[in-house]
C-alpha cells in the first residue's frame, strides 16, 4: 500500500505549461487605470522586466524553465504526492484521495515556485531591488528568500496589523535579508496620505499594493512583484500539476476531480491547468475551486472589469470581482482575502469549464483538524478550504457508493499560523456570509471601461 509517490530531481519539469493557447476564447485586454484604454508593454516596463511581460501574453503552450531556476527548484522539488489512506479510513469512504504537498518548500507554501523565477528574470534585467507587499507574510517571505538567492535587495510593505500580530513571518523575511516596512508608511505618497487621515490605520492589502507599486515606479533600479492573479504567476505554478500528473501515473490512477483553494488563483491553477490541457483534449475530469464564503468572488461576484487594488492605481482586468473597495472580514485564511480572482480562472469559470464553490471557515477548520489527526500534517488555513472540498467529494462518493479518485493541492503548512487553530479551539472563530447588499454596493463603483 504505497503512501507517497516520489519523483527524482531529473523529473523536475523542464517547461511551464501556458494555458493561454487552450483558453475557450481570446483574453480580455488589461486596461490602464488612468486612461481607461488597453495597457501597452511600455506602460508596464517600469514595474516588470520584459521577460515576465512577454510571458503574461505569450501564445506559446510550453515555456522553457531557465536552468538557474530549476537549480533552485531542486532544493525542494519535485514535491511529494501522498495517498491519504488514513484520511480515507477515517471517512470510511470508497474514494481514493491524493494530495500534492507544497508545504515542503523553504517558505512553507507553493509561493516560491513563482518568487524564484521572478527574482531570476529581474536579476537578468539588471533590477537591483524588488518592492512588494504582503498580508500575512507568505508572499513576502517567499520573495525575500528568492531575492536573497539572486542577490537582489527586497522591500516588503507588510499590512500593519499583520506586522504587529504575526511576528514570525516578519522574522523569516529579516533572516532572508529583506527590509520589512509596516504599511501604511511615510515612505510613499499613498502611505502618507492615509496616515494624515488616520495615523493609526491598521492598513490593508490594497494600501500595501499601492505603496509597493509607487516605490517601484519612482525608483529606476527597483521593480514590483506580485504573488498571484497575473498570468505569469499562474504559469510558473504549473510545475505542481505537471509533477502531479506523473505521480498519478506512478499510482496507476487518473483523478475524477481536481481541487484547489482559491484566493487569487495561483496554487489552484498550478495544480489544475495541466489537467485542463487534458480536458481541452477531450478527457473527462472535473476541476473545482474552493473559496471562503466570507470572500466569495467566484461564486457571488460579477464578471466585469475592475481595479486590481483599492487605491485605483493598479491595472484594470476583467475578472470575477466583489468590487475593489470590498473589505473582507478578518478571517484566518489571510491568503484568500482578495476582492478579485485571476482573469484566466475567471474566464474558465465563466465558460463553465471550471466549477467554483464557497466554504465557511468553521467547516474548513473542522476538515483541517480531521486531516491532521489522520495524516499528521498541519495545513495552512488557506489549504483547509481544499481539504473541505476533498472531504465533501469523498463523503458524496460514500453516499453514492462510488469509487471516485480525488486529487487536491495542499498548498502549505500551518506552522506559522497556529494562532488560527488556537482561536478555532477556543471558539473564537465565526462564520461570515458576506451580505449580498454590500457586494451590490461595491459593484456600483466599478470603472466604466468601454471595450
Ligand atoms: C497565498 C496562499 C494561498 C492563496 O493564494 P492563491 O494565489 O489563490 O494560491 C493559498 N495557500 C497558501 C498556503 C498560501 O500561502
């Protein structure tokens, strides 16, 4: 009874899979927040190196992974695929449950899969420093690690309330040599403007994005980096699904359903897109994104053009959105609190090729605890949403008496998120259904884009 399906270093994928040629139609243009016209590469060059902008729109199905990037991937890739025998037994389900475990990376999540190539392409382009933002710190710590490996300086604007309440990822960023600045800060115009109005502002991801973008745009040697949502980020994450396909072959099975948690869309797409390629070629496989019911962009948002950030400085993209001034409640899965969704995932959901479902946080923690007690690994609160989705599919298989094969992405471990589990056990967590009226209100402030 094999439990882990392992690949050798030579089997680290040599290419990333680009889903763009397999999309059900042309991509919607990305719109400039100032002119409300489609952005040009020249608009974006102050923020991103040319190689990443090319990947953003590339029509090539396979994009070669540079050797320098694969050499860093060797430190933790290929990641293991586990068969959850003990969870299956606990659930008394006939389903076969598999999970791809991305928590074995140095930063503890899938995020270094894209932080490393982003740092590499910036180094190649002569960038000296990366400015970025972070909420709970998963992205900031991944980018700090990647920058340290390619000799880049790293400035992380960290949402002030997280900076104060979540000290350990800040410590990780320091260890990897990054400068961490609580946001809003007096370093940028957008930060100073917020501080004038409210000197004790707790900050938000939207404000931190505005500060990092402004920092990069106003310094010639600095560029910006984003940890999710953009096409090139999803592209880099496809190493996950490509490895998983090889590992499912070792297990002698093919999934009936592929599941990932969805915040901005990167870990979900990383696992799902390589299977989507099979689906596009006629194979039968369901693909399911699980989001928190407190921030339900895919299931309650509308498919429209909206700003990427609160301050309306980031580009406008067509995506499922709850409105750019939507303020999600303070749930523990910090990485899933984004008002929008990846444009690629949005288009696939809109076309009915991908399914989306929302899950409340208490049910997710319940599934995470059940998983930990069977499998040992402590999941990140974000990943618990994928576990909930997998457990529900397994229980349905039991009801129907079917032998379903389920594959999900365990996007990270929860070792630095134990406050969330403490709060869960102390009964301090609540479920939030975001009120539809509030969503409707935010949606009234969408930009008026005519394309
Ligand atoms: C950031 C994060 C997520 C959410 O981001 P996606 O881009 O939707 O993947 C999920 N899981 C973990 C562990 C994360 O760190």
